[in-house]
C-alpha cells in the first residue's frame, strides 16, 4: 500500500534521472503511459530539474487555483523564447509586457471581432473547398498538411492582413518551414543533455538561421503596415501598433510586437490545424456521428456561403470539436509552479517554486470525472455545458493565462468543418489508424483521406473568391440591420425628462461596454438624462435617484478589470445600505464555460438585492454561444417596460392622421440630412427664423429672448403645444475640431460602428461629410467626463502632460478645473498636443446632441409661432465662451432668415423646458 503523502515516481537512471524513459518524438504519450502505471500524480526528475505530473481532476482543480499557482515557462517554452520572447505564450506573468499586451489585444477576440473576421475566414476556407472540389476521384488529401495551409493563411489575413497564399504554392512558405523546424528543435533540445547540445554546432546554426527567417518576414509585415499608415484596420497588428494600456498609457515596442506576431502565427495555426485534423479523423471512424453532423449542416447551411449567424447555430459541429479536443487536446498540457509552500488534496506537500505539469489527454480521460466511457468519442457529452465536469476539461489552459485566441479557434473550426461537410462526402480509403505526431502540439501523423462532392454539378454553382465573400457580407449586413441590439426608433418618453439613468459596465473584451453605451444613447433619445461609465467609477456611490443599469461579463469567473473594485466593495456592503437604488443587471458570457458562466452578473444582482436595492427587471443572460443579440434585445424590451412603469412614464405615439406632417417632412428636409437619426427619429423639418429679439436683461446678465419662426405650408399647431428644436454646433467650434485633427471638413466619411457601440446618433454605413457629422450629431462643448479624461491620458505620449491629465481625475481637481469651468474634451485636446487620440475614438467618446423643448406661446392664427427662451447671455471671457446650453446658445445667435430644424408635438402636461 502506498504511504499517504508519498508521491510515486518511476525507477531512475542515476544522474540521467528519468530522461531515458521519455520518447523524444512522443513525450506526451510517454507521460500518459506513466500515468496509467503510477496514477494521477507522480514525480519525474531530470538533470537539474524535478516536476510533478498530475492528471486527476481533483488534483488539477487544486493546482489551477490561481491564488496558489501561476504559469511556469517550462524547458521547451524556454527554448521557444529564442524566437517568441516575451510574447503572450512564452512570457512570465510577472513580465510587464505580458499584462500590457493581454489588455491591449483582448478586445480583438471578442464576439464582435469574430463577426468582423468572418468574411476573411470565409475567403481562406473557400480556397480549401475549391482545391478539394477539383481533385480527381483517386487523389488523396494530406489532411494535416491542408489544415496547416488553411489555418496559417487564416491567422495571417485576419491578424495582420498578410496573405501567405499557401494554396497557391507547391511547397510551404519559407516562414512555415523555418517555424516548424525551430519548434521541433525547441522540443528536442530539452530531451538532450547539455553536453550533447554543446557539440551540435550545425543544429544550432540551423536554429539561428530559422529564427532569422522568421524575424525577417515579421519585421517586413510591421514595416509595411507602418509605411501605409492608419487605413482604418481593426486587426491584431493595428492593436499592437496603436493600442495603449489604459493603466500605464504605454503601447507595445517593436521588439515585443515582433514576438507577439510570431506567437500568434504559431499558436493561431498549429493548434487549430491539429483540432480540425483530429475532428475529421473521428468523423471517419464514427459514421453515426458523421450522419448527425450532415443532418445539422443540411438543416442550417441552406445558402451556398455560411453567414455568421448560421455558423453560431452549428451546435453539434461545435460539440464534435469539443469532444475532439477532449480526447486529443492539440496543446497537450500546461505547467504551473507553487507561489508558496502548499498542500494539495490534503496530503501532497509542495514547496515554493515546485513545478507541476497538467497532463491533459489523461485528465480528459479521467473516468472518475467523465464516466466509464471516458475513452469513447461521444460529442453528446457537451450538449449541456453545465454537465461538463469541473476542472476536468482544460484544452485552452487555465485562468488568465488561458489561450487568448480560444474563441477564434473554435469559430474558425466550426466554420471550416461545417463548410467541408456541406460540400463533401468523406472517404477513409486507407482505413487510417491513428498515429499521433508531436512537435510543440499534437496532430494525427500521415493522415490521408479522399472526398467526393455530395451533389452532381455542385462545383459549377459554387461561389468563388471575392464575389462569394462580398455576397456573404451583404447578406450578413442585411441580417444585422434586421436585428438591432436596442430598438433604434423608440419614441421619446416625454415624462422621463429629468429622470437620470446610469448605465455601468464591466468589460474586458468591449462587448458589455458597447451594449452599455448603446443603452445610454437610446435612453437619451428616449428623454432620460443618461450616461455610461465603468463600474469602478461608482464604487461606494451608486445613485438613489433614477435607474441604474449594469451590463457586465465574467472573465474566467472573475470580474472584468474595470469592475473588480466594484465587486469587492459590493461584497462588503451592509444590509439596507443601498435602499433606494433601483437597478437591473444584464450578464454577458458563454455557456460553453459552464463553471463560471454568469458568475459575476449573478453575484452583483444578488448582492444589490441583499443590500436593499430594488430590482427593476429580472437579470438578463446573453450567451455568446447562442442567440446573443436576440437575448439582449428581449431583455432590453422587458427592462424598458418595467422602467416606464417604475417611473410613471409613457411613450409618445404618433397621430394616425399625420399625413400632412409626413408630406411636409418629405418636401422640406434636405436630402443630405434625411439620414441623420436625430432628424429621422423626431420627424424634424426646416423652418425659418423671422424675428429674434431680446425681451429682458437682468443685472446678473440673465435674459429672455423671443423667437418668431415661420413654418412650412401645412404645418399646424395649438397654443401650449411643444416645439422641439434640434441643436447644431457653431462653425467656429467645428473649425477647431477639424484643425485639431488635421481634417478637411468637406471630406466624406463612413461610420460603420458595430451594434454594441454607442452609435444610434450616427448615420450607419452611409457617407456623410465631416462638417455635417460634427454639426448635427455630437456634443462638442460638454465638460469632459472622468471616463474621457482617462482615455485622453492613455493616448498622451508626453509623461508630464499625461500626469497632468491624470491629476484632473482627482475629485476636487475635476470639480474645480473641469466641471465648474465646463472645460470640454476639445479644449483639452488643444491644450495637450501630445495626446494622440484618433478621430474615430474622439467621435466614440462624444455624447449625441439632444433636442430642447419650448412651449409655444401664441395661437395658430398665422403660419408662424413664437417661443420665449430664458438663459444667460453668452458673454465673452478672453479666449473662452461661457456655456449656456447648446440649443439656447444656437437660438440666441440666429438671425432673421436662418434655417433651423424643428418638430412639433401635441401638448403634454409633464413637459417643461430644460
């Protein structure tokens, strides 16, 4: 009987330790055989090092506790650092570039990013499909070879807009040849003694030559992108070159960008190509699974080219991929080290610094976790992600050091496997027997098969190249437009004016932040006084007036970076401390990771109620692996209904007999403005100022203006009706913006924001001049918010100026220097020229312009109306104009004959001028 706490180990070979036991060509298979012999934990010793190998799910659960263990860069990875440096995969967690790069690059793997990558993935997948479709019936396919070509080209085009064109060349790219050889040497080097490595001069020379080949190509990619300037790309390379870490304000240096590119080219194709190869092997060997896969594909992929939404519906294909990763995880393990002395499973003592290897193929076959059929291929075990055993499935690693490209790999795999099955019958003509080949990753070696088109004349009707991608983008765009995250034309809720609505977000990838901003934008269009902010801005100060909406995600079961302090504070609140807070929570997540799905949103929702808050709507769940947009849409509709009831507000409904108004709109609105949401949402039209005179001036410079406005023919009103005036920004302020960003005001731009971002006030995917965009869409003179200050500081490259901006975030400084003086973001940009904020980011940070409302003071005896405006005279201060409300300022400066955009609403008792 084994002594409690005694860790077993194989017989050693003197100073060589256990090195002779390891097959250098298949080390993972050797470790699995040893696990079958010695159990879920055993020790291996090599010259100079010792490591534990664990594969039981209970042991793995303990060593995956990130408070006690961290990633260990083991020997093979140390060797890869020769060309991977401090890239995400080979860096230590304590290295500054790891956290900086992780923060900057994380948003490029969001749900929205997958939608953006879809056309590019489709482009490369079609190249594979067309190659296979043109093969002769007796020609075989080298599956791992073609999957490598596919996945390399995919990460090349999606990540760096670089085409390896692997399907258009006989041999592999020199980069791939050098990379594979270097990876193989990195692994083999660890299985040799130091004295052996010392004398392998030719091998070392080849290793360095391969590294130089990789560096040459990557440096060329970087230089070409820098030379062409910012062309609006939003890929990995763009983020590497232009992204800033919000904590430090720093970007990535060129050397680290080189390492990151190599890291993604390795990890982005090696593991996914192995995954697709194993999946095709399992389908050939399990005809019943293949039959079900064909059935799902035929039901969902009804068009020649899959759309993004269709790919998300391929649930069984995703289950096949998950099960393939379970039995043969292409990255077969990860290593950890103990941060302090610790005891695992109550009996095994580890010292600080001890290393632990998690053996994934064995973990994924742990019968105690998976059942007696753990060795069988059964995709249905992933039908309900909540049934996946906790800590028994780790194909992408653990915690914050898990693979950042997980969603990219799974989405690409689902798309490609679905397209292969849509087009081809799979034929196992050699009765292939699995031979696992290992470099840094696992693949089925020497795996060949044949394919046959499923339908005659199929190749003649198959879309090709750019035309197919363009067709798919058009269909996808039309589909997206049919499903807005939030209703884009919700009528203004007039009685909601003055009602505050705070929308808070916790977001690492940007999805929750985008939804929060759009909610805030929609709330403003509906008449609420709203703003969006990160959760950490409201630690200890949740407002008890109005509504508080929270949109947040979990990240490996932990709060997002900008929500951690909020969650900590919320957990320490006392009962009844938050009485008066009226809230609703929407959680974003992915049900495929059931162990941590919705953990943070659930905690926030429950803690707010425990502390006395009033729930305005049931917590919503949006599943990135499901009908995400529809789930968000459903929650928002229910939330709006509850909010209206809670605050006693009603939506305006247009009159049925409004033909005259509609005709007037058609005639009067200038075509270049008819697409502006602010104009469209309010059915606004042009009218002409007839008179503008000052009625009264008080000693404190307060004054009253009276405006008389001529109406177009056919427009009627009654005394007491409400005039809405759409504000515009002055030419002077527009000129300042154009000058600061070195733009041409007459140039046309296209705003193509995704549906999660605050963009309801911009004309979507329609050309508009910079002049009109700045004049009619955004607030240019509002005081800068703390959130805006943080972004300005992050983009400021001069350290002293950066510190000055950060100092303004202190509460007293902010109130005195920014809010009280109403210092705008534009004013700060003019003051701090070292702030390199891009124009698109500037637009994203600006609030939309909102109409102001005035009671009509005269009867409609003539075709004009009168309104009175109360406010302060815009008196001049040297170099500065006193702010008094955008619309009031605009109206005060109108001359007779000027055009203004207005709309008229029937009398509403609750309306008052703001």
